C-alpha cells in the first residue's frame, strides 16, 4: 500500500501530538467526492445514487454526500435517520431499508414523510399499513425480494439461501396480491440486492437482468401494475488485496445502458445504494506497535488497538493493505526484537484469540517497537461495526484530514 505524502505527514503529526490514545482513524473524503462525480458522469441519468451510511456514518462522509448532490441517504434505523437529518438531508431524501423495523421506527418514518420504505415481509407490510391508516396517510413502498440465485465471488451474499432479507422469489408472486390489497401502501417497485463486495461486473449485471425479468413477469401477471422504481442495492466491490482487479464503473455503466434499452425501461427510475465503494479508500486505521516477540518461530506484533477498534478484517476474513511507518523510537532495551522481511501475526491487546488486525499472516518488510501500523481501505465498516467497549480500552478518535 502506497500512502501519499500528505496522509503520512498527518499520521505522524497526530501521533506526535499526544492527543490520541495511540490509535485513531484518519479520514480524507476527497476520494469519495471523486467517485461520486465519476458515477454521476457515467451512469444512466435514470440511476439515482443513495449513500448507504451504514458504511460510515461520520458527519464528514454525510456532508460529502450532501455536497455531491446525491439523491439521498439509505438508512437502516431511526438513529441513522437522525444523523442524516442533522447532516443537512431532508426526510424526503431518506429511504428506509432492512429487516426488523420496529413499530416505533415505522411510525417515525411515516410521521416524518420519508420518501420510501422498503418492505421485507408480509408482517411488515400489514404493520405499516395499519400505521398509515391510523394517521390517514399513504406511503410509497418498494418490496424487497430474496432472489433464488447467488453471486459466487461476493464478499457477502444476501440471496440464494434462507434469508432474513426480503420475501423469497418463489413466494413473492403468491404474496404480492396481499400487499397490493393494502389500501394505504403505494407499491412503487422492487428492491433486489443479491450481494455485496462484487468485483466482477458481469455478476452485478446478471442481477440487473434477472430483476428486469422479474419486473416484466410481475407486470404481466397484474394488469395495470408497473414497477416504476427498481433498487439494485449496492454491491460495487473494493480490491482489498490490491490485486488490480478493481470494479469497472465504465463497463457497468455501458452495459446497464444497453440493458435498460433492451427491456424498454427508459421511463423507469433505478436506485443504487453505495457505501463501501464510496468510502473504503477514504480512511486509514493507525495504531502504535507496543511489542514484538517470537512464538513457536513466528513473529507476533502487538498493537495498542485491535479488532475492538477495527473488526472488519477478522469478521470477513480479509486482510487489508498494511504499511508500517517508522518512528525511530528509542529502544526499551538493546536486545529487543524487530521484524525484517517476515510473515507475521498482527493484533491488539484483547484477551481472546480472534483479536487480529489481519486474519491471515501478513508480510512486513520492517517493523520496530514504537512504529505505526497503518491499515488502509478502512473508511468503510471500520469503527461503525467494531465492539469498542470490550475491555474498556479508550475509543479511537476519528480525525479529518
């Protein structure tokens, strides 16, 4: 991982300031801005970009999305909604997705006029309909479908198996009439999100083809019904292993144009919810090396922060790019160990065996006690998905470049 000079300088300055507990996140949202600009230039104009804030709910990322004029924010809780509103978005720019929405959350969504609520089950549809009836309002909805295929190379799959997400495709046609009969819900279309972290463009395009076909089948079975809006979810992958296999927005955009034309869907609206793809390369997790020792022939690097600060690598079994920034720290004693061209373990101070910052042994060219371990592509699902209260260690601050 090559760290640009301004990022390195900021990391050194922050660590030298003594204002952090030896571990922190550094964010630079310029890459996110550039990606949003590229997407808006290349995607079909009928594609609406929503920021999936679960990737990183820090105000800096929400403000970046706002300043880039995204269509809105995809939220999965009332708490996320509150953060989006505080950042400057309006309620009618929010779409509410995810299973297990509480009655309180549904009431909040309807009372505040959220743009769309994505229905994940028949129970949720009836619950929402009753709330709308009590308030005397109509609510636009999309219905999430759990498709009967999966994407084999994805980092996380949401389809092709028993799932808490959506209504199974083989049940959907039988249940849809019940949803359409609910007088206070306005069916606007489909939400089909098959997988996350997909690097192969063709896999996501296959998802689009199948969803378009499903929309055609629905409209053929229900006279006068139209799927005006189709939400593909997200899924654009990030090359965490730095193999050069980046997701190609160019190919995706060109082929999506062709698919829309082929199906005659030029008058439809399409939604993509992007989080990781927009934010991953806008963040670094930085932590001081406290100890280096040998155990059964393998070097162990122990850092101030572990997976209580940055859980994603071990949770998904994926190594993130790692750099070691030297600090020329005075040695504790002359015989202390160091690392020189070795495959090593690296993890934090937690009292469990899963406290790893790299789930697989990782190559380190050189490391000394006191150096700074920097994990890249940490802007998505970093602090937001970590169990920071375990063992009561200090929380890592989030610092904006």
